[in-house]
C-alpha cells in the first residue's frame, strides 16, 4: 500500500497538476471558436522559397485548437529540393486521406497558433536527407483512410515521429507536448536507435519510458510526459513542454 500511495502521489504531482494548470491557462486565453474562424495563413517564418536556391528541410510544430492546445501540438515536415522555387509540406490529418501534401502554407498557422521551427537542415546535407524523408513518408504504415486516432495515435505526431526515427541524421525528437509521438502498434514494445544512444519502451502509446541523448529520461503516461534532460539541462512537464536550456544536447 505505501508503494501505491507513492505512485499515486507521483502521478498527481508530475502529470495531473501540470496538465490542469496548463488547461487553466489555456481556458483563460482567447481562441477561435471553430476551424472556419481560425487563421491558417503563413506566419512568415520561412524565407521565400524562390529566393533560396539551396535545398532545405524543416520540422515544425504549432499548438492545436481549443482546450486540446493546452496539452498538445500538431507537427509537420517541410522540404525544398535544390534549385526549386517551392516548399513541400507533409502533414497527417484526421479526415479523408490522412497524409496530406501542401494542404496548408509551409509555415502556416495551426488554428491561429504560430508555428515553431524545431529543426532545420540546409544545403548538401538537406539534399542527402530529402530522399530518405520521402522514403520514410511512403513507408508509413498508417497512411490509409481511417488510419487516424487522435489519442493515443496514430495521429499527426505519430507520423512525424516515424519519419524522425527512420531518418536519425535529423537528430531530433519531437517535443514532449507532441502527444502521439510515442505511439507504437502493440507488440512493438522496444525501439532502440541505430547508434544505441536512445531507447524507448512503449505500451501502445498509453504508457512508456525513454532514455537517451535525445530524450534525457522520460516517463510517459497517457501521452503526457514528465522528464529530465541531463546533457541539455531542463525539465519536461505535461502541457508546458520542455523548460530549460535550448539547442542541441551537449556533446
């Protein structure tokens, strides 16, 4: 019984309390009443594609709409081949054919929320990675109609997390508020990166654990994350995401 009480206290302190606090902050803010009323236009973050001759890759995320945005972001991938004058944006959505190409502006707002660039690669390295990204998108196993579940996944973040695992040279883990990033089909319990530096354990996205250079130490419960980074000092809280030193982990 004492162990059960400690576990309940841990869940309340590290998961429930931060999530409720983030929900309260979100409820007090002004949000569009519907997707029709939301602003989906370009946020003007990315340079004009026709002024940049080099290849580029961006991984982006923005808060979702309504109270859901207190806990979750929507993520997507943008590529631009060398010598082209347009970006290509890849999202997974919850209606129709789930994998969408160029359904929105490359740096478009999501439910009026401005996006953040999580990672970017340019030049020859981007040219090398783009075919790998496209291959990972083509190989995504949940790309048919009906292959979308808002929780625990597969959702938009499950899709981008799959690409990041398949293209480890992007050197990125989605932020802790990317609910669905830890989704796996049942039976796929253990994921070990090719360099053995990141280990993930997952129970279908309902619960899990991660440890490594990209994740620090994370305890995952119901899609929410509580964790600590060591190589890049910081703490991860449900709703609030990662708080601490920015940039890549210290080598």
